C-alpha cells in the first residue's frame, strides 16, 4: 500500500466546516446582482417596446393598445439586455430565480394610463 | 492472430462530458484504430446570425458551450470589435481577461476531476469539483451567473468589479491554492495515477506539429504555442508570460501541463487585479459593420486556440460568423493517439484532449 | 515574442492543394477551413499561421456543388472541417482521408447553410438598397460641389455672403430640397444654394439686431455707472472678435 497522500486533507475535513450547506433548512443568501428574473415597474413604463426589440429570445411582448407588458420567464435567459436598454429604467433584475412550475406561464403586467389617472 | 471486433463507444458514456461516438476496431484488447463520429449536439448556431443582430448574438455565442462560455463571448466580442474598428477601454480589457483566466481555472479543475474519475479516482473528482465550486461562487458574486456569465458585450463589459470585491476574489483564490497544491501533489506523484497515465497515448513532437494540434494537448508534446504569448489586450501587460510545456507527450504530461496552468492562471489574476487601471468599462458602439468587411481573431481558450471569423453585410446582422474551436482541431490527434492503445486506456486518452464536443459542433 | 497580425489574400481554386503542400514544407501551421454562403457563390477560406502571422486565403465564389481537392493528405486535421463543409454547404472534396460521405452531421435538410431564409433575404435586400442610396447621394454631392466651385469663381460676391454668415455651403441633408435640386441644372443648383445662404445671413443679422435692441433697453434701465462698465466690456469683446475674424480671414 502506497502512502495515503490525501490523508492530511481527509483527516482535517472531519473537523472543518463542510463545503456544502444543509439546503433547504439553510439557504444561501443570493449575492447582489444575481440574475434571477426581470420585473417591470408599471408606473414608469411608457410601453415604447425597446425591450422587446433588444431581447435575443423574443421573451417580451409589449401591446401598446391593450397597455400590457408581458414576459415569458421560461423563455428568458436572464441576460439583462432589456434592463440596460430601457430608457425609463423601469426594468430591473431581481436576485430570485423563477420558481419551478408544472405549467409554463407568461407574466403579464398592466400598465396604467397616466392620462387617465390625471383626470 | 486475433479477430477484429468493432466496439461502439459513446455517445453516452460516464466519462464523456459531451456526446462523442467512436467505433473502436479492437483486436484482443488492443485498439487498432478508432473512427470518431460527432453530430449529436449540432444546433446550427452559426445560422442564427441571420435572425439575431450582432448585439443579440453574443448571448447565442455564450451558450455554445457551458465550460467555455466566457471564452466564446470574449472571442466573439473581440472579433466584432475588430470588424467595426472599436477600441475597448483598458479597464474593460483587464476585467475580461480576469474573468477569462478564472474561467480557465474552473475549466481545468473540472477537467482534473473528470480525468481522475476516468481511471476510478472518485474522491479526487469530488475534491477538484469542491474547489471549483469556490470559483463558481466568485463568478456568481461578480457577474450574477455561475456558468453562463453574460458579462461581456460588444464595446466592453457590463459590470464592474469594485476594489472590495476584487480583494474578496484574491482571498478566495489564495484559499484555493493550499488545498489545490495538495491535490496536485497527489496527482503528479502518486504511483497509481502514474500507472494509468505514464506512456499512455504517446504523441511525439513531430506528430503533434503534423496533426496541427493546439492547446495543452499540444503543449504536452513540447509544442510551445499559446495565443496568450502574443500579448494582445491585457495579456500584454503581464510582466512575464511563458507557456507551460512538457516534453512527455503522454497522458501524464497533459495532466501535469493543466495542473500547472491552474497555478499560472491564479498568478495572472492576482497580477492583473493589482495593476487594473481606473476608467470606463464600456464604449458605445453605434452603427453596423460595413458590407464586405471581414475580421478574424484567435483566442486561447482553456482547450487551445479558438479561431473566429466575422463578415459584415452592411446591416445589423452579420453575414457570417464562424467559431472554429480547439477540439475540432484536436480530433485528428485523438484518433492518432487511440491507435495502438489498450481498451482500458481509451477513457483516459479521450479525456486528455479535453473534448468539448458542443463547441466542435455548435 | 511574435506579434499577432492577420491578412486576407485571394487564392485560386486550382491552387488550393499546391498552396497547402508549399506551406507544410515551409513550416506553416494549419488553422482552419471555413465556407461562407454569398450571393455570388460559396467562398472558402483557408487559414494558416506562422510566427504570429495569420494568413487567411480566400477562394471566392465557387459554384454550388463544386468539387475541390482536399488538403487532408497534407494536414489530417482538416478532415473535420471538410466533412462539415460538405454536409452544410454542399462542396465536395476529392481525396478525403476520413470521408463520412455526407453523414458527418445528419442534418434534417441537405446543405442547410445555403438555404436563404426570409430574414436573410430581407437583410440582403435592405443592405443593397442602402448601398445604392449612399452611392447616389455621394454622386449628387460631388456634382453639386463641382458646380458650386464653378459658380463661385464666376461670382465673387457670393463667396463673401457665404463666409460672412459663418456658414459653409455643403449639400444639405434636407431630403425634400435635395430631391428638387437633384433634378435641376448644376449651375442653377449653385445659384439656389447661394440664395439660401444669403437669406440665412440676413435672418441672422436681423436676430442680432433684435438682441442688441433688447440689450440697450436693459442698459437704459440699469444704473448709469454700471451701464458704462458693461458697454466697455462689450466693446472690448467686439474688438477681440473682430481681431479673431481678421486673423481667420488671412
């Protein structure tokens, strides 16, 4: 039997903190800037459609007539180019992943009409 | 006189990170010749330039391969910048190289784990991937993604690493070095590892040149070619860069070259982090590539030299984008190394070219 | 340490094999082969590298389904690319060392990279239109410039009007005016442009006069001592401007 070269490391790991976390009892805090999912602040959105043109996956659909902004989180690859291209900074990347679901669903946001609100 | 049997290897095999099929013509446990077959992961990504403009295509280029994601986005961005004559600010160049070298560290650690697993050393596989997790944590903190970073864009980078984060990166790398040195020591001096890798899959220096091999696969046969020694971008500001070569020419030499490259990359990241200049991280890119303009570019990915070619047609969509990855270049070398080996060594030899078949087929 | 540089040089289709053989003897390293599907045919690009020089040899406009000699007898590593080009573009290679006979990539449609999708067709048409419009504009600008030079030589006072207003006569970006002028006689075009410049100068002078009047009104309303100081400052500024203008005129 040859020398047990990893012996030191193996013995030491009996006493050191494990490399893994006891998920789901303990969860890792998501670092800032984690690419989770896109949210839209409807009060700032002007439905210009620039995010729709920038998206490489065609995940965003902007309907100016119906005043809705829709994103398919299952098509989105969390690249963040829509958030960077938005002229009104209403799109943001939240650091939580889209939860697992049994059915793929599109997230629709209703954008209120500022003219109607002013009346 | 044995009878020749053809044993199919792959496309699914525990040792392969990506699907590759080989028809091994075997005579009494000795492989006479091996005929490779790829095409299981061909997604036709190069044709997507027709529907995605040059800014959107970088996300397609990244997803060619999970292990070399940073390399492909960097190479693509550099090629398009060369096509359009865009000069990237210094800080962005440094950040790109830091992320690329971290990507090399993670790729080599992944490979060392797989190589150990190929001859049955599973605990080594676990240790290497445990250390790799720390590098992936660095990626997560600095870019927001573990594997697909999406941090490079045409004209610079998207995010900055501030001084506090940079210090954290260096501290993590320092924490890796201790454990990694023990692992490396085991891999390079243990008798059982040597039994499985020394004199296995030998390729001489002349054969390596004749077969146009690239990357650590070639550097283990004393071919001293490394794109980083051209000194472009932030690589030019390194005080001293020498490609790591070894003249063993066998699997053991390839393991040794990759082991030492991890330490070299850690030194490069530390040096660049200390020297990084203050400045912009991006420059605005307007317009489209001129019709008929063409540009080519080479980049040293973890697996070797990767060649990129772009041609413009006057619109925002490129006319042609081509990525020639190092593994496609090395397939001929692999076929040659497999001829005359033992059947039990096939795993190890295939792994030593670090096959990234997703890159080969796009 | 070698520096990296790249070149694109043309190559004739029948010289592919002897070029490869010459480079192998010379110590060049084979890098890759790629194909581009263009409107005129299929371009093949062979790349070789030595001492940091990356040379890309382009074989232009091969007809579809052309046959080309293979370089795998010189560089075995080329078999991957040549099989790929055969499956995706339809170019056949003679003498392939490892020939998969069209089964390298088992694609759903034969030669998929040569299929022109509707998006690619639209992009190419748009690029062609843009290029034509650019060429036409450049031609018009050249003609107008020539005519103007002629006109100015014959009518020196027009030049004074041009520089006095500080405006340079150049083809305007106004599409409607351009369209009209494009149809007219070049000399007439130059006269029309001179007239526009003169009109602009008068408008600028009128604006300046209005501003001066406003300023006078303000000064009259201010404290007399302060008004005198302001006037002195304005005169000094005017003197400096005149000196600068005289210098520019030289």
